[in-house]
C-alpha cells in the first residue's frame, strides 16, 4: 500500500464534500491534506470534475509545490497551499472555493462584519479580506504570492492563523484552513453561511451595528473557552 494513501483518501473525501455542501460549481474549488512527517500534501488534480475523482487521482506534492506522485497536474492553487503549509505548522487541511456569498464579499473587497452570534460561535473578529495584490505580485508567481498576500493581510490586522481560520482574497475568493481537512471544509461551509447572513442583514438594515463585545465573548467561549459547555 502506498505510504501516501491515507492523505489521498482524506483529500478525496474532503473534496467530495464541496459539491455536496453547495460550495463549488463545476471544478471551482480544491481541498488538500498534509502529512507533516512525510513533508507532503495531497491535493485535487486541476480541472477534473468531482464525479471523476478517486483517491488515487489526488496528486502528492512537497511543501515547495513540486509533484512527488501522480500522473495529473495538481490544482492551479497548489503553490498557495504550499506556502501556507510551510509557514503555518499547526494546520492539517486547506480549502479554496468560489462559493457565491463569500466570493461576493471578496469582490467587494470588504471584511465581513460580525453582526450576530452565529458568526461569534466560530470567530471573534470580522472575517478579514486581504486587499488585491499589487501588479508586481500579480505578474510574478501569482499563486505563490497569493499565499503571502493571505499571511500579510492577517499580520496587518494583528491576527494569527489560529485566531481566524478563514479569509477572503480581494477580487478573488475565500480560503479556509483547520487542524484537519474536515475542519477546513467545515470552516468553508460556515464562512459561506456567515457571508450570506451578513449580506441579508445589510439589506434589511443598512446601518446594522456590530455585535456587542459581551455577546461575542459569551458565544465564542461557550463553544471554545476553558469552561465550554456546548455539545456532548
């Protein structure tokens, strides 16, 4: 059995969740799963329809984005994943989609304001939107530079990848991550729902205030705090 089979299966199962959750159209998205000990990750092959995928079609690449195993070209976003894995040592999976509402906020180059407790259950800050890359970065190694654009945007806002597990890339689309590929997919679905709720909220009331700090703290800590009591 291939030593990469476990991450190929993880990546395949996570990728197959994207169309089931309504997060992708055609081939607009990808998930990767990393093995830190082996120094590689498995990622969806570029442009292959989800119905045609299988675990053995997941491409194995190293943390420089070079193919280690596989006959197909890896996702065009592979270098973005590689940069994030190389610099963020505690993540195990990354998702990129063009889900409708999250992508619309990215097009608008806006952070998603924290309006309600659904948002606060998962994140205590506005969902950040990285500004569009400058021309030099765009004309260089675009996908590689996208990884740095994401990291730089978090740093500029005083956030770490552990503070928030999702981001919008201005004029582009969302990326999410997590300790596992499954958690990264979960975050992608949560982000899309939060983005839709925030959009509808602003349609109902254009001057909606942000959620007050006491409610942010309460809702986040009841799920994630030291004395959390949500769930079994």
